[in-house]
C-alpha cells in the first residue's frame, strides 16, 4: 500500500514498507523548503539559522504521525507536563541480549550485545567485531531502548543503517523549536520529535547526533548510560558556530598548504620554488615560520608549536624536529646543509642599512684624535701573519736587535677606536655582537665589512694607524723594558702561516727580522715553561666550504699543527703583548679585562712519558681549572706561565679587545678611562655569553663539515689515529691525524695511550653528529 500526498507540486511518498525515518526526511525537507514563513520576531532571533523556525513543522509532523505510532517498548514525549528530570534519568537495568554502546578506549566506541554478568558490576559483552570482553558500568555510553535478545551478527547492518540516516542539519531545526520552549529531553524524545519514532534505530540515530553535536545541545544531567539534554542559549550557539566556521576555514587553509608542500616535495631540485616565494602570502609565511621554529626547538608560543605539529601530522610525518628539518629541505626552503644552530642562536648575519650608512659616513669623514701623537714606525719591516682566509688583519710584528745584543719586539695592533667613540651607533652594534663569527661557510664580522676591511684593517704597503706595544727582552726571555704608543706603520709582508714557515725554513739573509722574531719566540716559550707554563699545542682543523647552498658543495680541509714554527712565533708574540698590557694597566691603575687561570697542581713530569704534542696536551688539558677574569688588577695565568694577561690584539674581531683599547688609549691621551671596573664587569658578562655562543656555533659547524668531509671519502680509505686516552675498557678516544678530528673506537689489546693505529670510517652522519670508526688490524 502506498499513499501519495501532493503539496504545491511536491510529492511525499510513503509506503507501508518505508521506515518512519525515511518518511520524516521527505516531510522535513518538504516543509522546510515550501511551508515555513517565520515571524519577524523569529527572524530577528534566529537569523543565523537559515532564517526560519520549525515550530509549525514539528507540530505538523507530530500530529500527522500521531495516529501511526504504536509504542510497544518505549514511550517518550518531548516536554510532558510535570515530568521530572529524575524520571528521565531512571536507571535502565542491563539484561542479557540488550544492545549497548560502550567506550572501548579513548578513541573507539563500539556496539555490543550483553552476554552475562562478570562479577558484581561488570558485564561480558560480544562486540560488533565478534570479540568478547568484560566492561565496567562506566564504559557504557548508551543502551539502545526496546531491544531484547539481539543477534550480534546484525550489529554491522544496524550500524550501517544508522550511519546512512544521520543528518546533522536535523539538530538545527530541532534546536530552534526547543530553545523557544527551553525544554530538556532524552535521545528517545529527540528521536520521537525529528523522526516520528523512538524505535531502536531512530533512538540510536538521535543518540549519535547528540553525542557528536558540539553546537546546539549540551548534557544537562547524566546518570550511568542515561543523559538528559537541553538546548544551548542563542548567544552561545552563535559563538560556537563562529568558532566552527573559523575551524573549517583553518582546516581548508591547512589542506591547501599541505598540497603546496606535497607539490614542492615532488619537484626536482632545480625546479623547487625559491625561498622568497614562501613568504609572499601571510598565511603561508606564518606556517613556514612555525615549521622552522619547530625544526630548531625555538617556537615562540604553544600556538606556533601546535601549528607545526598539525602540519607534520597532516603530511604523514612524526612530530619531531628532524621531521620538520627534512620537510623544509625537501621543499627547497632549507638547503641540504642548513646550519640549524645559526638559526637557533639567532646570530646576526647582516648589518642593517642604518649601520652600513653610519660606517660609510665614518670612512668618508673620519677624524683621528691621536693624529699628532703618533710615533712614526714606518721604517720598520712589518710582518702580518695570519690564516689564508683572513678577511681583516688585526696585528703585525717587527723585530730589531739592539747594539747590546738584546732583542726589541714590536707588536702592532690595528686601531679601530680612532673611528669609534664609546656609545656611538657602531660601538653599540659591536657590543651586541660581541665578536666576529667565523664558520666554514661564511664570516659574519663584528663591524660592517667595508669599514673593517678598508678603514680598520692593516693593509700591505699602506700607511696604517696602529697601537704598538714594544718590548725589550732579557736574555732569558723575560720583559726588560716596554712601551705602549699610538703609531703609524707600513706593513711589508702579508703572509700565511705556511709561507712564513717556509721563509723561516729557507733562513734567507734578507729576512733577518723574521729570524729574530723566531729566536724571540723560542726565548719566550722557554721562559714561560720555567714559570710553570704548559704547552697545549695540538692539531687544528680548518675548513672552507664553497657554495654551501649546493647539495654537494666543495669542501677544502687542511690541518694546522700548532707546533708549526710560524704558529709558535705568532702565538708567543700575542701572549707577550697580553702580558705587557696587563703590566701597563697595573702600573697605571687602568681598569681592564685581566684574564687569568689559577695555577693547577700539574706536575709536568707525570706526563713526560707521553709523546709531546696532541697526546700530552690532551691529557693535561683535562685537569686544567677554568679561567677567571678581574677588572681591577692582573691575576696570574698559570697555564701560560705569566703574571697577568689582557687580550688586546684583535679589536676588529673581539669586542673585549676593543674595550681594552678604549681604556689604554684614553690613558695615552691623558684622559680618564671611559669605563670603570664595575662597568667593564657588567659589559663583559653579556659579551662573554655572546662569545660562548659564537664559539659553540663555530665548533659545531666545524665538526659538521668535518663529518661531511669524511662521509664523502671512499669507504676503504685509511686514517692514522693517535690514542689520546681510554674511555672504557678498549674503547679509546682517537685523534685522526689527517683531519684533526676526535672520535672514539674500539682498539685491539696491547695498544697504549700515545700509540698510532689505523682506522676506517664505517659510517658518517653529519646531521646526527655520528661517526663510526673501525680499527684496521694489520
């Protein structure tokens, strides 16, 4: 039998085989689209909910279906007069064969059929997957009304029907009706209202709609598996809808961003979008910045962290920093060898336009306060010796032999303070940086490059302003006389350590001054050892990386032996300068950053059995005490074997050296020092932190590129390694001589500290800072 009812050319079909649910869907949408004409008051109150009330709809539907209802197992009406909340929460006694919904775990909700009691309160159930388990009463979320002796094999079919008939828009219309009357209700009563029946299927559909609803209704009261709901106030619903729309917009935005990422990942390397393209759109830029912050564990707030985690999960990656790094590399935003620490430590890599402009102004219109108080030393032969890649030169050396046979040494130091007044914009910028940063891939100078290179740096063949520390040595290497003067010099040679060592080896007659410098260095080294100084010479790795943005950049690695004659020479002259400035400061009561190192109780004879060089140095450094600093008077530097020490020779590269220059030069002009001891101490506490960060960054970057260098070498390549010490059992700390790199490996029985073994690199992973070595047994 089929009934056909026509209303305004729209037909609603209902056969005797049709479910009340299907019939109501037809009627509901028919009335919704054709019959409702809400009042002006309703329009004002519910404008955001499709502009109509369903009051007449619900009444019409309930009236029309009233005659067809045959309630055999459940009787529930919306808003029964005088019905108490407690009646609605009347406990439903669970029995064998009942169909129920229960929470399997935090994420899964299943249907099951009750089998039998399990103890006093628990029940054994057979779930929709055919799995039998025991559940607690609090796990039960809903008992489907009117079901007895249910066959668990029918659960899947029941679930499918329920899912097919879920329509969340029904809740919107029900809410409009219920909020008008402020009525509370149960799931069965809602089923009666929107489906015209509280049969098991319809009741469960209503329960599902309510359990998933986050907008229109809230639980007013609950007892066991029974819940009573009430409509949320209009203002609250409007706010929740606003949040929902915002969430949906965010999800859409996330989806589009993920598609953008996936597209970039799939592109070949040469076709990937440039880094700048990811910052054009504000939303894209924020998400990329969130990923970058996540990659370096430096998110600004929880929202940024959550955004990055959501993106990684959406793209199918683990929520880890390494996942973010690899993703940013895959899309071309990060180069393959991105320096994460450079980002993490927020190192200043560029100078602002304001700073560059100030530097250019200084170069164009500089004034030398000490112009008429400089000693002319341009007659001296001047050697500037530094590493090959040095961009600016801070110091240079001269030497003469006096008529009495004593050696007179000159340590010339660049004079950047002639450009800079304390408190100037460039001086303040230098204080914020603390030091120049030297990496295998780049140098980030403390001062703008043009000012440092063309204004402050010593230059071969040109007259340069300097501060010269001159020292006359006694025959034992101690200081006999000294002076500190503003000067002008004319550097003769700009030498690398290699070329200086070669000149020393050639022993050319015309380079007698260089030979005198070498002789003086030997005297100073012997004297310092007599004073308790310790030789810490070792191997030092230097790396220059060309085109670091390339996936396979060129790596130039070379190892410097600090025992090299030219390096020894420069090292001794720098220590001599530091000792002299400390003595000068003490005699004239100048507040300076006096550095010292408490004398460690080191008996050098205990290490005499170890080979001189890296092995012995490594053993002695392990027991040295930390350095100290005083700003009023010198303190002994036990490791160097001198009574005091002030870093003075790198004012273009180190801010603390620059401060020492300010103090000394003020005294030379007859002025009071610009900074008190207390002021120096406060400034040093900040600068030293910046210096530590720069040093760590440099060391980490050097280690990364050394491991990358090892990774590229043939697997069969062998390296000579010195055993520095044993870590545990036969696992030893090794120094790879060819690369100046320390790592650990198991060594065979019989090997001792100081022995040389051969090793091969089995694995090298620079990003993970991992190197596995294996001894080659001969």
